[in-house]
C-alpha cells in the first residue's frame, strides 16, 4: 500500500470514528464502582435534563460522597440503576458514571463510596456546580428518575426537588406541567420574560434549575413536562421528566 493510500485510509477512519477518538482523548479513569474523569459533554436534546435532586449538594473537600435514593417496585427482574454526575456550568468537563451496583426495590439505597480526592478535588469542581441524576429504564423503555440526596454520610432528603436542565435554544418562557400516574394534573406556574414577546428568559447553551414542591403529593410516579417557547420559532422545545416521589 502506498503512502498516499495509507494516509487517506487513516483519514477516513478518523472521520468515521471521530466520536470515539474524541472521548478517548479525554481523561477517563476507572475506579472500583464507577468511571470518572473529564471529557467534552455535548447536549443530546433541545432541553437536556442534567440533575434531579432532593437536596442541595454540600460538602467540604476532601469528602467521601454517598448518593441516597428510593427505588420503587420496578416490575423488572433486575433493576439496573445508573448514577451520573456532570458540571452545571462546564469549565472542567467533569463527569462520573456508576458501574452496576446492587440495589433493593421498595427500599432506600445508596451509591458509595465516591471520594472527592480521586477527581473532583484535582479538577477543582465546586459542589454547587455539580448536577447528579439517578435513574433506571422501565419495561416500556422510559427513563425513570429517582431524586437523589448527595451527602457525606448523613441523609437530609427534602420534599422539594431540584430539577437541573440545559437548553440548546434561547427560551422566552417555560411552561411546567405535572401529572400523576392516575392522570391527575397538578397546576404549576409558567415562568417567562415579561419585557416583551421576544425577550429571552434563558440563553441558548446555558444551564438552569427549577424547584418542585412535592410536600402535599402522595408517593408515586409522576411526569413533569417542561415546555420552552423560543422567540420566532413556531414549535416549542420539550423535556419530560418521569420520576418517583417518595416522601422524606
């Protein structure tokens, strides 16, 4: 094979495998119960859910973190729960993804240990810049979020959840619609930029958080719809968060 042929074959492979080469060039470390490191995380959707929490993340470094969550009856023989973490505002491209770990349905569970000394402290990721999701895929293929309490050993779950999201579009207003599994609709507010119809509430490429008070709601599955209205765009952007509420 000539040099020119070899060059173009290598170039072709690099283009085809660009995503894999890109990820491999990051700093991905394997630990006993997780993968953790840094890589450029691109949004997958118009509205990307990056965190579902039931308490603020607070810790001093160094610490060993624990992610506590309630796992309902799933209807699956084995529920594979995935814990993921990333930055709210990306500056270090931090990420963490759990390996498979044992869980029990209809009980509180914990993912641990997650020592900050391994990656978080080295990269300088602040606790207030962390977004965490805990979830599993149900029998219908829907991702079900389990609001997480990230702590350093003493659980302090709340009934007001924090939903963290990233938008790929500039959004003028955001409708929030909450529905229980029996079809009951729980009214929520609409957040909007009130200056004029084309003003922007959330800029494209930014991350934000909303609170969801579930204090008066019974335990069970819920769907939260986020509907973002984009100036000068006919169709809105959507995200649906299916989650299980368990009172603290």
